[in-house]
């Protein structure tokens, strides 16, 4: 129990630190949303300064930070100047779409990477393993941006997948199974891009750690006892190799979030990515801070999940935690 | 292949790649901003060896493209006049490496313009723009990596040398930077810097933003090295002789971190080239008419370009050989500095 408490405390500290950091950065900003407004001749200077006071941009930084923290405690994330609405509901819709994309991609990537890595490790150094290693090495040098754009061009030229948006225009008229199919079709392209971008790293790590575990004496003994091969690989070797892989799970959440930001913009998926880009260009301060913080929340959530998984999977951590 | 061989081979590959980009003026047939409004979105031209009558030519040649009747972006080969490809021709003036004025180009043609990779919306030669754009992207990556490594080395040495609360504070901040997804960090940093700036300022801004993102990992690695080095006998002896902190850091501790910094450089440079590409692609980086790999790709955000003009995607592929080269270099450097075989640990084997 104390283990979880400590991990949660660490997560809260991290979130707090990120919010402080982004606020500090924002204090260094040479311009803000109202500077652009001032250039607009239809808006009087009095209105602009009144708005500035209304949004408390004239107050010193610590006061603004305290106000913002207070708002966060009440479940709000400040106010969007450009949308003229609270930030939280704005972000929420987008975050749902981002989560749908990243969670699907993450599950899919791991579901493919685990058997593929184990399969490759079982044939360590032989022809199929070499072919797979070469393929993953090649994919590793193709950056996300290049991959996403390439896939998009492929989709446009073949017409296999729709090239943007969440659903088709006639979504409301479709029946429930058709709706699901439509959503899946739209999800396919960004998910493929994300999976292909993360898969090589995952496969390589699974392969390396399972191959290392396969070398251990206890597995040779198990083999000598005549335990079936599949049970040996998935029941024994994978379990012994789990520790670094679970840590990688938390880490891969971070790379996926970065990757999805880009993929969303490229493939016009209405997630956090396009919103964040838009608000950066519009100098919509609180939306940027909220978006960064929300992504941090996902990341921390993923890491916390990995920690819990680790606690469950690795008895060494359990004993170390209870000994304290 | 021995480790030393591997290292030199990857270095040669990288030097050659950078050489091509650095001497863009020579390898590019035209000036990157020279427009030809009559030929927008010209597709890549094909080089031929055999003409319509079945005659074999010694010199590769191409047919000039002309607009098809009643179309604004469909071209066809004008098979009446074959134009031979000429090597070492004289063309647009440029300065080699920004210093030596020259008009010599690797190849070109007389009588018609040759566009091996097609043209963009303004009829600018795509190959020339990719080569010149590489200068901006590579320079941003290299400068960004330099800033990051300087920052990382300074912070890492400070944290490792003066342990205690300073170490604690610096490492907690580093943890924050490590935890944030790098693209979000890049965005957040860019968000709070001015938007409307001149191209040169924009370039410097990109370098600063990229440079400030990645310092945490090198800083932690350097700190680890410093922690162990500062207790070594030769450092303690120097301190016993009354050497100052600065002297110790400069002459005894910093040289020990060199191998870590080198490896980090090989890992960071390609990442930062990509970071520049990403920022410019999204319109937050280097603006037109300067070309960089990122803003060359920005036209792909228009659906019509995506559908019809696939050669606008080619700048994206330019980064791939650089990625390969730097990854190979990084793994060769790591193999050299770590006694055990890296290949078995990570499964990374680029050869």
C-alpha cells in the first residue's frame, strides 16, 4: 500500500512541477492574446485593458498561478480567450479522441510486439530472426513525420481509407453497427501510423529481454524436464523478462503521446494535437497550459499503471516494498 | 568488422552526406528561389538512353515537358527535341560553403530546364530546394545539439560536483524535462516565444527551442560520470595540491565526460534535425522563401497537393540516410566505450 502511496505522491509532484514550469515559461512570453487584439482597429483600447483586467493578466505571476491552481482544484483549467469559453470542456472532447487513438494504438502495438518478439527470440541468430531484425532496424530509421505523410499519400492514392476527421458526414443517419464500422475506418490510418512508428522499438526490446531470459539456467532445467515449448516461452521466459518490458510500457506511453500529436495534425484527427497547434498560433495561453498538463496526466496515468503492473508481476518489488 | 573500422566507415558515410548538403550550390542545378511561373508542379523528368527511333545515345538525354492542351498541371513529353544532359555546366551563381563564388554545377542542360525531381507551385526546382533546405535543417540540428550538450554538460557537472541540495534541485528539474513528451515540450516552449519574426530570427529561435528541450538526458549522464570521477585518486591528488574547483572541472573532470557527450551528440543530432522538420512543417519554424526540409513538406497539408503531386513528398525521404548514418555512428561509439557487446543487450545491429 505504501508503495502505491509513494508512486502517487511522485506523480502529483510531477504534475505540480510541470504546471509551474509552463507557467514560468508563459511569464517570459513577449506577447499575449490581447496584443493581437490591440492591433484590431475595431476594438477600443479601453475594451482591451478591461478584458486584461477581467482575465487578470495585469496581476503578478504568483497571484495568477495561485488563482489558476484554485481553479484547477475546482475542476476548471482557466479560460480560453479565442473560444470565449472555459478550457476544461474544450479540452475534454479533444482528449477523448486522443485517448481513443493512443489507447487503441498502444494495445495493438503491444499485442503484435509480444508474440513477434518472443518468436524472434526463440530463433535467436537464425534466418527468420535476422530478417525480422533487419526489418525493424529499417523501420527504426524512418521518422514519424515521414511515415505518417507516406501513409497518407498511400491512402489518398489508393482510396482504401478515409483521410481525415473522426466520422463520415452522414454519420448520424447510420445504424449502430455501421457507425462502429465508420469510426473504425477513420481510426485505421492514424492507428496504423502510430503502431508502425512504435512497433520496431517494442519488438527489439521484447526480443532482447526474452533472449536474455532464455539463456538463464532455470530455463535450461525446465527444458530438460520436458515442459512444452509454448509454455516455456510464454509462461516462463516472458514472465522472467517482464520487468524491463513493463517499464518500457510506461515509457512507450510518452513516445506515443508525442507521436500522436504529430499524426493527429497530419491526418486531421480532431484530438489534442490540432487544438494545441491552433492555440499556440492564437496565443491562447490557458489552452496550451491545459493541453500540456492533460497530456502529462495521461503519461503519469500510464506510468502509474505500469508501476501497479510491476508490483503485481515482480515479487522482488513486493518484498522490497513491504520490507520498508 | 572491427569496432574501429565500423566507426570510421560510419564517419565517412556521414561526412559524405554532409558534404553533399554543404556544397548544395554545386550539386543543385538551379538557384532554390528562382521561379518559373509557367511550369508549376512539373513532375520529375525521366532520363533516357534510347530515343523514339531506337537509336542509342552515349549521353543520357531528356525530353522537355510541355503543358497538355486545355490543362494547367498536366504535362507531356515533347519528343521532337531531345536535350542532352551535360556534366559540369555553368549556371546560376552561388557561393560554395558561403565563401567561394562559383558558377560551376555538377549537371545541367542547355536550351531547356531540367527538373529531375519536378517543381513546386512556383516552378522552383525541387532538387535544388531539397539540397539548399538541407543546409538549414542540418545546421539547426547541429547547432541545437551543441546548445543542448553545452547546457547538459554544465548542469550535469554542476550537479555532480557540488552534490547536496543543488544536485537534488537540478536533478528534480531534469526529471521533469525527461518526463514530458518531447513534442509537447517543444510546442510549449515555442508557444511562449514570438511568432511573427524575420526568417533569420525564426531560425535562431528554432535552434534555441530545440537546444533547450534535450539537456536533461546528457546532464544526468554527465552527472553520473562526474560523481565517480571526482573521487578518483588523480582528482583527489590535484585537489590536495590546492587546485581550484574550476581548474579541477576544466582539466580533470570535463575530459572524462567526453565519450558520453560524443555518443549523446550522435543520438541527439538526428533527433534535432527531425525536430526542426516538425516545427517548420507545422508552420512554427523557418518560414518561406527560405527552404528547409520541414517547410518544403508543409505544402502537403493541402489536400489537392497530396492527391496530385506525390513528388512534393520527396523532401521527407532526404532525412532517412542521415538517420541511418547517425544511428550507426551512435552504436559504433557506444560499442567502443562500453566493454560488453551492445548488440546482445539491445539487439541493435545496423550492419
